[in-house]
C-alpha cells in the first residue's frame, strides 16, 4: 500500500481508534478495491481524527470504516459500472455488516465534516484525475476554460501556482 498508516499525522489520543479503523479499510481495499482507495481511506480517517473533538472517538470502528469507504465511493463514483474498480454501495455495507441507511448517514456526516463533494480533487483517485472536469476548469480573466485546451505557457503558469497537478501534455 502506498503510505503506511503510521506515517500519517494522527493525534496520539485517537491513534488506537484510527489504527482499528484503518486496519478494516486496508483489509477491505486489499480484497475488493485497490491501493488508491486504501491510501485515500487512511487520509480521510486521519482528517477525521484531527477534528476537535474527533468524531472517531465514539461509535463502532466497522461503522466508521464502512462510512469512510462509502463516502469515498460516492466521491469517486464507485457504483458506476464504467469505473474501475466498481462495486455497489450495498456491497460495502454488506461486507461491514452495516445497514445501508446507517452507512449513507455516516458517509454524509463524513463528507460534511471534511467538506468533501463529488469530483473533489482532494479526495479523488489519482487514476481518475484526467477525467475530473473540476480539476481542469479554471477562471481566466472572467472566463471558465478547460486548462487542458489552453496554450502551454498558461498551463505552465497554472502548474507553477498549484492550480493543476501536472502539465496535461506531459502525462503519458
């Protein structure tokens, strides 16, 4: 997996709960999803652990793990058969033994707590970056443009200012 759970910044007081939740998400991702989802799940659990007070302090770890993966699945369109990997949200719920309404409510609370939304560049799979229209749409002199169609010098300025993750023409 890309980034170990111990290398992510998590307050010591919540670290044991974080470790429990991440062990569940890592195992699920290894079996059903991929390393990208596992890394995002660790980051999301860490973000929730740094909230004051941390919502992870109460509730069952399996419910939090399910909610985190449900939220990431919604953000990254996991239930869309055109995406890889693909899995219905009910599959996540079933694997964790969590009801769909509970998982959906937990995912909504998680998205609200960290201000996450569909196509959110902070919570999108790296492999979906090219397909994420919000990542490439920039306001240039009052006009919203797809930076991938802009002249290279404008793309370079956008990259230098941290507005895009890479130069589109350099991606192979």
